[in-house]
């Protein structure tokens, strides 16, 4: 009993280095994003004019607060481009997450019902694509979806279509890319809860006369809700801010917020607006982020 | 009984379809990297032509070298910091600022990369740091140490603590008990964590684009700018090489995790 207590003190010292690192490189930078988002755009290097300078003292800060440049935020709200981008990001994320859940659940369920030996193999097979570069996997799809790509060749050979279909630069291609890239993130948490579930519960329900669908809906699904929650959040949050997939696979007529942020930053060199867009995105994602953090903490600390 | 059999056939079908969906595109990419034809869609026989062209592409090789150095450096620092963080979280009981600490460690796992990248860049600009190798390395360390922490923490959580306690009852001080007992037990998770950090760093496009400076592009940045222009056989070749490297890393990581028991690994999201 006392041994355990002695161990905790040096363990706490272990927190110092990573703590300092994360405060410095994760927490503090958000302060800068906030600061720049309230600055005026300027044609300079770096391309913004700070509204307040800590060095200028308290009066300067007060003066700055009076004339704080919330123009960037006003722009985000008034300019349809940004409003559409946020709405589109959320729509895409909700739709894609729903598709992922529908596809991922049967796969995770199938994995959890395999014999023990094969479960480990299946898990490795699902994880491996996650290790393979994101960009490469999207590129692989460009190969297949392009005008004279494999998909069109197959469709033409089977006489399902009379001329090549345009797949690239469409929303379907984007959804395909998102589902493809995020599938492991959906499957693994689902599998983790489904594998822990007692099969006897399902068998009991079936023995008592429940048809398979009812067993699933009344027993299996409710018990797997923690996994569903983790999988949904693990997919939804990053998809809202996704850049690479919509950029390479979707058309350029309607952008997601990650793309507008990228465009403002790299093409228009408008750092303040990009920062404001990031702040709004962060605020939108705050609730799901906190929820995810709680789920993750509970899961990792269950073991004791 | 028969219903059971049918159910499992349905399971196997969904599994097989799912895996085919995951693997076929990558397989096609690898096969077409050996295509002799310049047209990416016409099969012109097997050839190593695009690999030869790749080795004459100086910019691509420089980018690859940069990416490798960043990946090794950031994975090493991230493994060190991530392991310390995991130890603090799973053995430190309650300490002040613990909630903030775990929050900072779990948030980057799902945080959109555009936000992380932008915020780090603004920090580096404010600090007047010269952007290049070190800024990308720091940025990648910040992201990947969180993944390492989760992997190691889930391993630590599944360990039998009485082993550490026994070592201390037998007269080890806590640090010695940790080094002699705990560390060997979590070593496989640490190795797996390093490998994961390495591949994540090697893959990252968005954060690197924000935090790198002119003239020091990483491999994904190079690949991305080529991919935007369309499909090219050289890109298939470099992608195949990256996949091969990652395959080696995965084999090593899975050998390492085979040394550890499979218990508790499901707690990690990976």
C-alpha cells in the first residue's frame, strides 16, 4: 500500500517536461491565433499589423481593446463564402460520419465474432492502411477515378456506361475518399467495445425468442454505444477541418472551411482572416472535442 | 445452429469486402508503378523505368531526405516525452493541473491539422524562429507525442502493479523499480509508439506545409504539389517506396507488440 504512494511522487515529476512542451507548443500558440485574428491585415512580412503590443504598456492595451479589430470576424459572418464553407464542412462531416458508421459497424461486428486467433490478424489488417500515408491513399484513388482510370475502364468493358463518367472533382469522389481514409478510425473503437461484449447476452435474447434484428437493436447496439460515440467523434472532428481530401477529390466550386483557411493563408496571405476562421472552427468543435477528451480519459483510466 | 452459420458467412462477407476496399487501391498503385508505359492507364509491361527517373529527381530526393531526418528526430523526442507523459498520467494519481494535462494530450489526436499547423506557425513567427528543419520537427513532435502517450498509457494501464510494488518492497527506490521492472514491460509499447510517431511524421502534409520555410519541402509537400498537376508514373514509384518503408516499420512494430501481451491494446484508438 505504501509502495504505491511512494511511486506516485516521481511519476508526477515525469509530467514536467511533457507538460511544459504542450503548454509551450499547443496551448500558447492558440493565444497567438487569437491575437492575430484580431489584427488588421497588412501588406508586410509577416502580413498583419498587431493591434496590441505587450511592450507598449497598459494604456496601449486599453486603447487597443477599445478599437479591437473584430472586422475579421464580421467578415466571416457577413461574407457568404465563409458561412457556406462552415455549413458545408458540417454537412459533409455529418454525412460522411453517418456513412462511416453504417459501413464500419458490420465490419467491426464481423471482426469481433471471428475466432480469437483471427481477430488479431483482422485488427492488424485494418490498422495497416492507417499507417500508410494519407496522401498516398488519396492519390491511389485519383489513379482509379480519373477520366481513363480503372473504374471507367471496368464500367465501359461491362457496358454499364456508354462513355466515361466524370468521377474526379465531384462530391461522390470526396465522400469516397473520406470514407476510405477514416474507416479504420471508425472500425477500431467499435471493435474494441464489441469484442468485450459478452456473446451470452445476445444468445440469451435469441433463446428467449427475439428475432436477430431485434436482438441487435435491443441488446447489441445499446451495449456498443461507447464505441459508437468514440468512433463518431474520432471521425467527425477531423473531417470538419479536413483539407487534403476535398482539395484533391472534390470540385472547386464549393469549399470546406479547411480549404478556405488554407486559401486565405497561402494564396491570399491574409493571416488575420485565416486566424479568425481557425478560431471560429475551434469554437464550433469545442463541444465535440471536450466530449471526446472525456471519453478518451475514461477509457484509458478504466484499467485500474 | 444454422442461423449461426449464416450469420458468420454474412460477417465474413462484410469483412472481406471491407478489406478489399481498404487494400485494392494501394495494390493498384503499386502495380502501376512498375508500368513501362507513360500513360498511367495503359499497361505496357513490367519496368523499373520510373524508379530510375526518380533517382535523377534531385528535388524529390532532397525532400525525402528532409522527411526522413524530421521523422527520426521528432519520433525520438516524441517517444521520450510521450512516455514520460504516460507514466505521469497512469502512475501519478491526482496532481494539480492533471485535467489540463490530459486534455492537452488527447486534443491533438482529433484536432484538425489546419488549426494545429496555423497556430504553431504563428508561434514560430512571433518567436522569430527561422523556419525549416527544426520548426517542422517541433511541430511533428507536438502532434506525435500525444499518440505515443496514448499507446504507452494503455499498456501501463494493463500492467499488474503488484510487480512494481514487490520491487519496492524488496528495497528498490521508485526510480530503480521503474527502470528494472516497469520499463522492460512497457518497452514493446514504447517501440510501437516510436514507429507510429515515425510514420505519422513521414505522412504529414498540412502541419509541415504551415511550419516549414522556403527551400525545405518535405516529401509529402513535394508529392502534393505534383499530385495537384495530375497522375504521373514517377509519383506512383515514390509512393510505392514510401509504402515499402512503412511496411518494414509495421513489421518491426508488430514484432515488438507480439512480445507484449495483446491485453489492453484495444484501449488505444490505433
